[in-house]
C-alpha cells in the first residue's frame, strides 16, 4: 500500500509534522489522551491571553464585580 506524503499550502510545518506523527491509527484511549492534552494546552494559552489583556487594560476582580451589578438592557422607549 502506497502512502501519499502530506503536503498542503494551508498547513504550516508544525501542523504537517503532527499529522505525520499521528497518521497511523492508535488505540482510542491514546487518542483521547492526546486530545485532552491539546485542549489543556489551548485552555492554558487562552487563560494567559485573557490575563495579559486584563493586565494591559487594568481589569481587576473588582471591575468584574462592578460589571456584574450593572444591567446592559436598553431603556424602554415610550
């Protein structure tokens, strides 16, 4: 059986390398573990991005507390 080499203009080198590493079928448990690790990494990156944004914009837990007590509905027009 011939395997085609993975190439794509839309994928970067790291993405292609991951596909090459994972091209052989694996046990479902291993796949679930890899997927969980990927989600954990992406979650960590999202948390860091939010923390950076909060620091740059001087957002504190007090800011969130104040926002939670406001309402953002428009006033009714009579």
